[in-house]
C-alpha cells in the first residue's frame, strides 16, 4: 500500500474532517488518489477510464486548500479528490468531451459545479473518459479509446459517464461528476456498482457542461456510498444566475442521520419497468430490495406509467434535434480542430467529418432531419407532445400518494465490450432511465446486489425537487442491504 | 428595361411593399451576456465565453433589453404577448458563433400594431399595420477585404440586442416607405429605444416587394431586397425593383421569389448568390431560455413610463399654440429635444409664434451651421426666452436681438450681459437722446429747419438719422416724442 493509501478508504465526509482537523494534508490525499489510479491501471494502457491529470496543478489546488484550512476556512469537501467528466469545463485540465474535435481544448472558465466543488475545498484530480459528447451507453464511443469496467475489465463500465463511474468503483475517488441526458450517470453507476444521482432538471447549474441536449442535460454525481453522493450534490446544487434554466428553489439538507424507519412512505412499483422479458435475476434482486423497503415500514404499491414504452423513441427525436444545433458551434472557426478544405464549406465539411465520430455524426444527421421543414411537425413537435404525456404519467402517480418509484436501473448487468454493435440495441440500455430525463424528475441508482459477480443497480425516482426523500430512502436501503450490495 | 431610379412610375401596376426593420436597442450590454455594446472598439474586444460560443457557455436574457423592446412595441400600438419564446435559427456562417441565431419565431414578443405616417399627396392617410415586433441577437461581422485570401471575423457585434419590426404589405410606393421609415425612426427616437443611427448600423431595412394591377386583391410573387443602408437607398432600391418587376411582367415573364441585393454605387438590384432565400433554418424553441413571461404589471409600468409620442405632441401643439402653422408643428415636433426646447421658450415668453419663428429661423440655422444638436446647443432655452422678453419689453431692438443671439451662440453668455458688453441696449435716457438729436439737427440743418417750420413728414427721416447715429440703440418711440415737443415750442 502506498503512503496515505488508507485515505482512499475514508468516506468523503470522513476525509474532509480528517483534513479539516489537520490530521492529513490535502497533498497526501491527492497523492493517494493518484497512486490509487496508477495502481488500478486507470490510464490509457489499462482501464482507460481517465484522460487527463496534472499533478502539479493538483498540488497547487491542495496547497490552496491547506492555506484556507490554516486560515480557519474548512470547506465541506476540504481535501477531497474529485474526478470530473471530460464534458464539464475546467480551467486546469482539458475539456475535450471525448472528441477529436476538441482535442487539447482548455476552457478559460470553470463550470459552476466545478467552481462550487473547489470553493468547498475539493480538488479536481482528473478528467474522465466518456462517450463522445455523451452520446453512448458504454464509453466505447470515445475518440480516446473505450473504457473498461474495473469490476470486470472485459466489460463496459456503461456510459456515457463510464470513466467517472469507474473511477469511483476503482477507489480512486469517493465523489465524481458525470452528466446525464438519458441515463448517463445512473446506467454506469449500476454497471460499476456505485451510487449515481441525476438531480431534478434545474437543480444543478448547466453552466460549463458542454451541451448535448439542453432540455435533458443535467450534471449528476457519483458516490461510493449514498452519503458521498449526497454530500457531492449538496455542494453543487442551487440557483446559478449564469444558467437561466437553473431553479430558484432552496436546497434542503440531503444528508441524514441514521433514521431507518420508512413508515408512511409509499413506494410505487411501475409495472412497465418489470416487463415479462426482464432478466429474472435482475427482477429477483429488485424484488428483494422491495422486500427490504417493506420491512423498513414502507408501503409498496403497484402503479402504472402507461407511456413508458414511447420514451426511447421520443428521446431519440428530441436529444438528436437539440444536439444537431448544440454541436453546430464546433465549426473550426474559433477553437478546436480545423481541417482545411475547399473554401468555407470545404473547411466545415473537412473539420466536422474528421472531428466527430460515427455516433455523433449519426445523431447530428438524425437531429437535422427531424427539425427540417416538412418533418418538424411529424417528428419534433409530436415528440414534444408525447414528452408531455410521459411527464404527466409521473405527475399523476406522485399526486396519488406515491412518494417514490422503485425500478431496475438497467435491463441487464454490464455487457461485454463490443457486444452491442447495433446502435438501436445500445439505445435500449437507457430504456428505464431516459423517462426521468424526459420528465425532468430526479432519480438515482444504487447497488442492490450482484448477478454472476456483476453489480445490479436499483433505481429510485422522485417527484420534482424531492431529492431529499429520495436520499432518505436510499440511505435506509443501503444500510439494510449492507456492504455486500457494493462489493 | 430600365434599372435606374429615374423612371420609377409604371402606371399600369401598383407597388406592394412590406418592410422588415432591424433596430439596435440602446443598451449598455449585450442581450445574452454582460459584454459592452460600445461601437468602434478594437475587433473582438467586447467578447466573452457566451458571445464567443465557447463550449458550456449559456445565454442569460438582458431584462433591460426586454423593457426597451416592450416600450417600442407599445409605442407602435402592439399587443405584448403574455408569453413569448426564443427560438434558434440554425445556419452556418463564420460570424455566427453558435451556428444559430437566437431569435423569436412563432411566438414573438408583440403583435398587431399600427403606425400612422402622415398622408399621401392625394390626401389619403399612410396607415401601416405592424405585424409583429420580436427580439433577437445580432451576428458578428465578416471582413473580407482586410487580409489577402482570408476572411476576418469581428464578434463585437455578436449578441447586440435587436428588435425586428415587421410591417404588413401596406405600403404602396417608395414615398410610403420613406414616410413610414421616418415616422418609425421618430417614434424610436422619442421613446429612446435606439439611437437609430444608420451609419452605426443600428437601423437596417429589408423590403418585401411585389407588384399587381390596381384593384387586384391577390398579392404578386415577392422578392426580398436587402443591403439598403440609407432611407434614400430604400426609396431608390424600391423604385428600381418595382420597375424591374413591371418590366418582367410586361415581357410576359414571371417574377421569381428570390433575394435581391441593392448596390448603391451602381443604383442596381441584382439577385443574391444562389439559394440565399431557400435556407431551411430549422427553427425550434431554444431550450436554454425559458419562455419570456411579461406580467401585466410590467406592461402597465412601461406604458406609464412611455413619453408623449409624436402624434400626441403634434395634436397638443395644434391645441395649445393655435398661432402655429401646420409646418411649424411638423418641424417643432421632429424630435423630443426640439419640442422641449421650443416649449420652454413658449412657456417663458408666452409668445408661442415668436418662439416658433426664432426656432424655425435662427435656432435651426445655427444648429445646422455649427453642427450642434439641440440637446447640447450652446444657447440655453432659458437664455433665448430672456432675449425674446428683452425685445418684447423694448430693452433691445429686434435688430440688436439678432446680433446678441449670434454672440450667445458663440459664447454661451446670457443675453443681458452680451447686450451691455456690446452696447446694444436701447437708450431711453433723454439727455443722450437730446444730444443725438442736436447733432442730427446740426448735421442736417436744412431738413431740420423745414421740419421745425412744420414739414412733419420729415420726422421719420430724422428719427432714422438718430437711430443710425445711435447704432440702433436709441429707443425710437422716445425719439419721436422728443422731436414732437420741439415743434410744439
């Protein structure tokens, strides 16, 4: 074990306390994290879950945290190392979105979420691998090569935030930032056996998150435990004047003392998320988790969200449509890759053809198509109408006395690298997760057991801005299931 | 076929025109970020992550720009929509950093206005319906002639707030267009929504034009004429395009729907490069910006703050100052500054017609000659009013007043001070007048004798001599009295 290696075993709150007391220096915490990354083979020749680090900068950040501590200002994440997904802007490490078109791009500003982490004393130790522009569910669509699942390196870590999920699973950090558009935090959390939270749309500022589909995008948090994730979200949540879609709502306390009883809590079990062809082993783990919730005093009720089966189709109209517009700025004019071509149009074509990968190109073309004159009404407008129906499904259930929903996070555990060559097969990985993005409600995945040694995630979905209730149940369930659910 | 403005009238056709006017709102900062809107800064100085469209940057709406846009909409008689939405207009161009322009599409800020722009030569009113007023951001500027073989991009203007004012096709000729634009410009000046400077590009006009036989209801195929950068450019371009369309139809041809560019140097319109008009902009609501909700309170507040508009001010002048001619009213209400200046003098002198005459004459002439604006005119209105009152009270003569005004406009000094310094006060002191009369009698002895012998018609001549001797400062009334007493003795 390396010097300070024990520090990576501390929870985020414990580490911050240790640093705050002066029992550990932030530098040592950062070194322990980097050492763990090396040990786990996190870099390109290994799991390929991390893309960029800068030790000198990490030390500078650590020294700054130490100075603030010495001045009596101890943040809630003092000295806690954090990994950030490569599509969230950081001034000290590149922000390349897993894409060739932004290779080497360094943002002149920090994302609001990153700035809030730094203000709380967290240290950004690395940027993590991801599906290019967050388009994918396996972190295989990265211009910098596929990432591998630390639990089973022949399998994918999920995606698109696979690198962040895997960093937490590999013990490199306790907290990592990811981003969600259709399940990109929860699905890799499930595949890697960690906790992944997608907050309510508007709960966390999107400023500095490189946009994929603006009406669906939300920065999310990974934690080794529910508490790590709750602490992470607590730090980054809240109104941001730089993001007009961020919500002006108070941020309640997410971290709870060990309560335990869930008496009076009604958990809905939506039948659409337990289809007949669901992997029986996944079903079994979910039913076991629901039994635990019952034994904690919760009432479990069968409910229905009838428009669920339209979600993937709706998602794959809206998300590409917005992406086709959001990615127009990568044109070779101001920053990033530029390839010379014949005239202006030639430059655009050469730059974008060579800068974007296949999946990104596919979605830009799809999105351009559905927004075109003559197709807009049939696709985009129709999809928005169905999106409203999907959101109403949730509203209706949450207005009927149900506090939370419980579902499997994914239909299967982590699949093998290269197993899903048909894009549509890949899209179906998000079948249980993209509904929450379409409806804007908060949701999270937490480990509920294993199948053949592979982690299985259970999903909690709450009403808008009810993350607190979601965390309360997650804490209770996690405690009940014990460490066995994690490792 | 004629393509010059010299032969605009083809009697068998009627011109049908709708205008799209882009107006830069007079804000200190851009519409979606806090960058300065200063004109003339070094290239790309006024930029930030938002208006450079750096990855991860997001727009935040400038509420002051919204206030100005609402003010303009209300002044044009539009209904401000309780909810409007921002949409993305998608197209690739180097001076469009995001690859889309944030504009408003199917839910504009305001709809259904009207603008009265005076009347035509036949007396019919030029009454133009306004279709809509919407908000949008400006693009940057591509500079093609600065670097050999390369295009430079200046993004200082990218994100500058604009409103687009779209009229119905209610204009029937180039003169209508000119009257409409002048009336529009006047309203935008009155409401201080924009500095309406065409040189700075803060007012830009595109025209949709078609022709039809008089009496026909259906509209002909229209072309869009762009690149007109002055009002006279608009009228000339419309006349030329009208003539072109008429000629095409006369030849039995068909008008092609296309975008035409006006070339002010050659006085020609020519089709824009291919497919300008066939863009598919793939509009959709911008997910980065929530719907723009305008509360009734906000509309009420902005309505309350609206200044008096040109039409109302003209109406009031006609009622309050019946002595003014229609032309006086037109000129005095041309801008708020001119009207305010006039009103202060009229109030202080209680002689509106005299005040108007001074305004229309010496004031405007001096402004023009010295290239000053009324707002910064060296002669303060209170001082000019004082000068007029000095004339009324016979302290200075009318002739002297003109001289005094000339000095005031150079020095900014108050009138009485100027009159004293320049010895232009009327002299009413009898001893001085008597001395001048004696001198005149001595110098013009023959005339004086005839006058004293009873030839009373010579009195005027003698008064003239005294006035001349006094350089205009003698009070002629008193000189007459003094001369009369001499006959009596």
